[in-house]
C-alpha cells in the first residue's frame, strides 16, 4: 500500500473516532475495473455487461480520468469490456500511460482470449501484470451452448479452449501472471475441470456464480436473458467442492454485487448493489470523490472476497494485508 493510501485510511479512522458515522467517509478506489468498451465478438448468454452502446472516450480524456483515479488512491487498474482486445492500440497506450506516467503497481486485463496476438505483447506486454481469460468450459459443445464463440459464425466452440492454452503460453513467455475467470452456470455446473486447470497452472482461478443484473441480462430492456443459466447456491458450492484441490477463489452473488468498483465507458461508476447498474455522474465532470458516493462500493465486501492479492508481477509472494 502506498504512503498516500495509508494516510487516507488513517484520516478516515480518526474521523470515525471523533465524529462517528455522521461525517462522510472517503473510500479509496484501490482497484478499479474500467469497462472502456461494451462491444464484444462473443455472445455469452449470461453476459452482465452487454453491448448497449458503442461509445468510447477519446484517448486523452481516458488518460485524464485515470490520472484522477490515481490521485484518489487507485493502485490496480483492470481493463475489461465487452472485449478489450477489439481496441488493442487504445488499451495498449492506456497501459503504457498507467505504468510509465502514473506508476501504478498493477495493470491487468480480462479478455476472452480470442484476439490476443503476440505482436501486441511484444509492444505492450511489459506494461501488463496480469491477463485473465474468461473460461467456463473445456468442452466445445458447452462453449457453443454458452455462446463463448465468435458471433455470426458456425463455430462449434472448439477454438475457445485452444485460445486459453495459447494465452497461458504467451503469458509465460512474456512474464505476465495468468489468471482464469469461470462463471458457474447451468451448462457447466456438472463439469470436471480439474485436469485442464491443473495443466494451465493459473496464478489465480476466480469462480463466479452466474449473476442476473437488471437491464443487462435480466428484465424487459435487457439484451440477454440469463434465466436459463442461473444455478442455486448448493449447485455452486458443489462445483467448488469438486475443484477444491485447484484452490478456486469463490464469488457468490452476494459478494459480487457490491465488492467491485466498476467504471463504464463514460467513466461513470456503476452501482450494482440493488440488482441493476445505476450510473453515477462521470468522474470527468464531478471528480472521483463525488462520483464514488454513488458507486455502491462496499469496501468490507471487497476485502472479504480477497480483492487484494498478488497483483503485481514484480512481487514474489502473496501480499500480507
């Protein structure tokens, strides 16, 4: 933790002791998930951040927003989407800026693995600490059912698993931490992924319970319907038990809703606490502190789910917080 972040926490604690909980408490945006594009080349049936717009900020405005977040205490920046590698130069230049000028300890990417090319890593890999690939199955037929395949094609879903292994090899080659994100849903809930996860050896395996978000994958105005993909708590727990030797990091619906700081394509925080994504004002218009008040972020839930972990490739062991 940087000295400035420690000081912010100390000030908050002192304010709580003196004034109780009547005074507003500043929350540090330690880890920010920047969904700079909603566009995607896949069509996953349970997607909870869908292609509702095609908007993207100009590069210089995006840099301005990242500067404001760094000044407010951001230490980890995660690029997500949509599919971020649909805009490889934009993301690469922001990663360069985040590392070289903002000197962030961690820059990461969540992608589907289909568009990552080695020439991009040759240019930008040194600015990336973690690449996470969304991988829900190693079965071609299951991936096809889920929609983890390029849109408007006759793909049978077989390429997805091959892409995951290719990304793992590239991360190893370029010294980047490799991570896997899996959404447990009705199509993969009975799958045994132990052998493949063991072979891939990810530095971290995040396992999410399929989540419904009003306006994204649930409700009359949503582009997707995740209803058929939903699993019960017991089914989710059974999946975790079957893979306990692979040390999955579980995230139930309860933990997911308010433990992430989500920044959308307009640089608005999205409050998911009540089951939908309610946007704040843009941090470019009102600043980080004012917008954070409408983010719905629960700092306690963030630490409870293990939100702080080994997130820099230059560190040799898990962080002690």
